[in-house]
C-alpha cells in the first residue's frame, strides 16, 4: 500500500514538474506574462496611438502610466509632454526612463542627453543614467554613475538602493 502511494506521488510530481518546465521553454501551458523585471509584458509595448489629453494634463498622465507599469503608454505621453514643454527636465527624464523600461536604449540615450543639458549634473540624473546602464547589463558604467550620484547625495535612499541592486547583480554574475 505504501509503495503504491509513493508511486502515485512521484508520478504526480513528475507531471507537475513537466508542466512547469514546459512553461519555461516558450508558450506552454504556463504563461504568466511577466518580463524579466517581474512586471507585466503588456506594459512594455510602445503603442501606435494613445488617448488624447489636454496639454496641461499630459505630464501627469505620463507619470501615472509610468507608476502603474504601463511603460509604453508612459513613453508616448512623455513624448507629447516634451513636445508641449521642451525645457521640462522632468518630462525628459520620464521619457528616458520609460524608454529604458521598454528596452529602447537608443531612444533613452537621446532623452538622457537632453535631460542632462537641462538639469546639469545632478544626483537624480546620474542615478537614472546608472539605472539605465544596469538594465542594459553594463555594470561598470552603472557603477560609475551610481557612485557619482552617491558622492553628490550620500543620504539619498534611492541611490543607495540602486547601489545595492548593483551589488546583487555582481554577486549573481560571479556565482554563475
């Protein structure tokens, strides 16, 4: 009796493991729709069009979409925000960060250059550019930017958290 129960249990575990592994190899029975960042992949597409909002609302709409993880929509609204107010550094930084999240680093670089012209070399700027490099896997450049940001603002918790993310990335890379 006990042997039969163990065989059934082992068989059930084997089937369950097979389902899980098939979910890792492509569009199998388990598709959680998550990106490598843990957020939904649906927010990572750049939509062709977005709803219209008045000029004075578009920056807040962009920030709300970014906060909700709808990075593609956020990028489109930040694009509009920089058209409406081309000297708004917050809009340029938001646009760059949105492009980072949809993995359009070519566009992010352009937006960061413009943001840098507007804000100069502030800790927030260096922190954001460092995070961009971290997303790209360029840990050396990420570290340089995070260290520069931390030098300028050593008590900033966001910068400290990003330095910790970098340390974790380095530890993981060394253990693989």
